[in-house]
């Protein structure tokens, strides 16, 4: 479908023009100006900028996502699709040097980056499933245990046994994994 198709409009970052290698947000609905104010959007992204250290990854992004719909985020490799999703579910801040520097992301109208928002609660409500396995920048054992610790299923005393059990279950436990568990994944 094209942008002129009345059944579908394309949501774009402000200032977007053809040709562009940046993000394209495609979903049925209004243009970007109305998207930021649409009451039927469960998630609203308003003018966000994201940086990794001093490098800008996203600049002035606006889009909205409706409840109970499928939305495609399309673009070439390295254009910021994953950065956008990580910004929405707040796993972006787990990457050293990565941060949201401008704009707001709203979930049911609440600012996800407001001081009173607990990032752990946000991550529980807004999940992310990567196309390929993506370890967090932490140790192997911390990656294996991330979900269990996050949901309170493994405490400090049982975490090594818990991790060993599941690594063995999937055939990834070697003779003495504990000697390398503190290494980054």
C-alpha cells in the first residue's frame, strides 16, 4: 500500500522525506501529528531522541501503537528498530552509555520514564522477544537467571543450583561452569 491509500497511512519521524533509510512505522490510522494525541493508542512515542554514548541512534521519533493490533516496524539493518523497542520497554538503559535524551513514551497515558516508574515493572508489562538470542551485557549466570530472579523464582542462595539445573536441562552445562560464570556472555 502507498501513503495515498485511504485504508492505511504511514507514520514517520518528523522531517521524513523520500528516499530515506530511517524508520518507517506502518499501521492503519491517522498521520503522525494525530498519532501523538490519539486516545486509542496504548503506547505513544513523542519526539524521542536516543543516544549510545555520543552517537545519536534515534532523533525526534513520533509514533503510536494501538491495543490488540499488529504493527510492523520496518527499515534497514542498523536504522534503530530495536533501539525503539528497547526504549519502549526500558531495556535500553541496561546498555552502558545508552539513554533517552528527549521526548516521552507513554503507556496508557503514563510517562514510562517518569521518576516514579519502576523500570522492572515496565519490563514486566511490556515484554520484548528478540529475533535472535540477545544476551544482556552481564555475566552468563546473570543472563541464565534473569527471568527467574526478575520474577522472584530464584534467590541468592539457590541461584547457582537453579542456573545449573536449567543449563543441564538444555544440554549446555559443562564439567565446571562455575569457573566461567562471572564472564560476560
